[in-house]
């Protein structure tokens, strides 16, 4: 169950779709036989191939359009079709931590592509993109209701080429041209990313700081290495920063949680028939220390798995703002023509049985406000305020000061 990107061959069905608006005339009723609901698609296919004015329309175009429309009809933005080019890109570069692009983590919100987090030191960060920015156009293509993988495919490209984005922030929109580069950033960092005074303060308090930016194939190994380094300094507490972590591989999230959770479930998955499967801790936890987890509205999916497990098991207090609320898992299926589909196949529950989809996790200590639409200075103030409060809460835990349990706590 620990593999969430599933390799499974499924059969291919020819699907076609058609869209129309004004400026048409009645073509007369034609009887082409009945073959159930999908027989209608074959009827439309035949009409397009024999009557549509533009002979350049291909079966492949119709089939791709029908596949997108079919999956779009379920009303789930995470269930999507990927043409062969998009699927190849997904397979080779989505989770290995290295790709050619501008260096942002993206997601969908209310039908709009949003920036979850710019990766520090990348072209996107240098261009001034911020968490919460809405990408409304990519090279002139409107992104409203665009599939996430389509947006990713448009933004990525060969290193040295330029992508033009229209970015909305607050009530304003600006155009920005960003030169793509090869992105290879670590998914786990330590306190070296903090300013010197904060780093000195944390080390004086005996606090090990970890920031997990995303969950890639290498995150588990990176986190183990970071824990080894931190334990060499004999820390007294742990501060785990999951702010603006949009998720990634569930397996990697479980490996991170394994360093905190000694036994019992980390997360449970439930399929369409209600069958529940627990993903249990492997018993190798080493971080038996007071802990605090920093979260915000862009803490999503796999990062919510980690935060939810630590909150439910009384292993950490959550500090920040309400999390994103993506509590579903997609399985990826390759198709026979080289294309693929990502289909939502499971919802996940925290150890206490909470479903957080469209709800999110409620912090034990709420501090700060939403980042969307804020200026860089405002974002820095909010994040500094949250970090200061997290250190305060962690000091209380380290000294044994009683703190009320969180809303998701259980025995």
C-alpha cells in the first residue's frame, strides 16, 4: 500500500467529444444505431469525420479531447488525463527533485492555478513570485479550469528558454518573463536557511529545526540524514516547518513521520468500497522529543498526513493557520498509447479517523494570517510572527508547562 504512483496497464477505449455554440444550423436527425451512452460518442466521431468542414481534425485530437472531457465530468480537479508528452514528463521529472523549469510548487484552488511556494534560489524566487500568487495566463493561455499537469507542462521547458506569465496578486495583475533553468533543490533543509540570530537562538535552546519543502523520491533519505546531523548535537526539542509544503509522494511523508511515530497508524486510506487500510509506523522512530509543527494554508496533502499524525498522537502541537485540506490520493495509470490518467482512488484519514478533505487541520495555536495577496514584507512579518510563537510554544513543552491538547487529539 505504500506506493501511491501505481503502474497498471488498463484497456483503451476510443472516446471522442464535441463542443458547439452559436452559429450552427440543424443538420437533420440521423440514425446511426444505438450502443449505449458511449455509442453516442461514436456517432459524433462519425459525423465529425464525414461532415465537419475542416478535414484536418484527427482521431487523436478527438480521442484526447474526449478523454479530458470524460475525466473532467467527474468534477475532481485532481482526476485528469495526460497526453503522451505530458505523461512522459510526469514519469521522468515529477518526483525525482530535478527538472527544467522556473522552480515553483503549484496547486489548484477554486479552479485557478496558484503558487504554493517558490523554491528558494530559483528563477521564480528571483522574479519575485510569492505563495498565493494566481497564475492567470501561461504564454497567453488562460489557466482558468486548466488541468494542473497541463499548467506544469506549459511552464516547464528547456533550460535557457523564456516563459511569460500573467500573475495576479490581490487586486492587481502583472506580466513577468522568466528564464527557465535546471532546478535541483533539496527537499529538506536545516537551520542554515534561517537568519543568523534565529539560528543562534534555536541552537542555544537546544532546538533542532527541519524544513521540508516538498515530498520527492529523495525526501526520506534527506530527512534521515538531517536527523542524524541534528541528533549529534543532542537536541532537546524539534521544530518541523511544513509551511507552504504542497505535498508529493505519500511514501516519503510516511518515512518522515516514521522518525516521530513509534507505533500504530500514521495514516489510513479508504477506497470506494469503504475498505480501510492502515499504514503503520515501522518502529524506527528516534525523535522522542517535544515537538512543534509549523503549518499554513498551503500545507497540503502529504504534509497534512505528517502534521495530522503528529497532532493526533500528541507528539507535536501545530502552530500557524488552517491547512489546505487535500485529503485524497491519486493513482496513476499508463494507457496503451503512451498517455496516462491520474484518478482519485482513495481518501485518507488521520490516525484518529479524521477526514480533512476540504477542511484541513486546525492548529493547536492559531497565529498569523493567510498569505494570499500579501506583499513580500507582509509575508515575512507573518512568517516571523509564526516562527516566534512556535519557539515560545516549544519552550513551554520542553520545560513541561502544561498545554491544552489540540482539536484532533485522542488517547
